């Protein structure tokens, strides 16, 4: 009596990718996890998620069906890209905010320094005016300029008029520069010029600081054009 041959029901020895044996790609899962964690790792997880997602798609394609998880890999790629874009956007906003704050701080600081130098100019101008009241003229260059406000002349006849010191120390502007002072001829509208050369320390440039000559002071505090 003949018997029918037994047909094996399992997969053939060389077969791969049968639906029942496909495994989920661990790299695809790692890609999705890294992409999600990128939100709290300053984008580093997003970079890892991109690399893992691309690697997972390649492995799944080459597996011939033995690996699954293409959707997970794509989701990981999307999450990673979104993470990186959000961090780039956040960095851009941070840079813009920093530059705006820096500009505002610089402007406020400059305004504060200008107010300080205007106060100093007023104090020096008052000292010059007291000197002029005692001597009949502001300090000349031969008399030492602003230094004449600090030290008594050696000539006894001239020194008898000196009621100083008119200043406690040689005035420096907030940027560490000496004030600019220039006596003017008697035919001038004002007896002298007094100003600060500003942050750059160069007289005659736009950042020079002086008092408004319209305030009715004796000294002309507008720098002479170069």
C-alpha cells in the first residue's frame, strides 16, 4: 500500500522574510526614541535620530522582509528633523534677543556716560569761572591750562590772587581721557572752549561731548571744528 509523501509546512531552509518571522528593527525603534529625546537634549538626540533612522531604512530594505519597522524609522526621521528645526529656531531667537539686549544696554550705558561727562564739564566750567573772577581771565596755556586750577603760581604777585585749589584733581572723562581745554582770544564770544573727546579719545570726531553753549555759561563748550 502506497503512502502519500509528507509535505513540510515550515519555511524552506533558505527562505527569508516570511511574514510570520519578520522582526521589528531595533535601530528603527532607537531612531524614534532618539528623535523624541532630542527635544530635551539640545538637539543632540535629533542628530542621532537622523543617523539611526537612515540606517534603519537601509537595513529594512536590504533584509528582504526579515526586518520590519519602516514606519517607526520614518517617524524617527520626522521627529529628529522637527527637533533640529525647533532648536535652530530657538537658537536664532536667542541670538536676536541677545543682540537686542546688548544694543539696549550699550545705549543706556552710553547715555549714562554722557550724563556723567556733562556733570564733570559743568564742575570744571564753574572752577574756570572762579579762576577767571580772581585773575580776570581764564587760565592760559603758559599758566598750565587746567593745571592752573590745581596748583598755586610760584610768582608771589600772581599767587596772591590765587584762591584755589579750584579743583581737587585733574579731571578725566568716564573713558579715562583728559578734558580738552583751549583759551580763546579776547575778541571771541567766549573766553575758552571746554569739551571731552569722547570714547575714541580723538578731538573733533562725532562722539565728542560738550555742554550746550545756549545754557548761558561763560565758557564756550562746543569743540572747535577741525
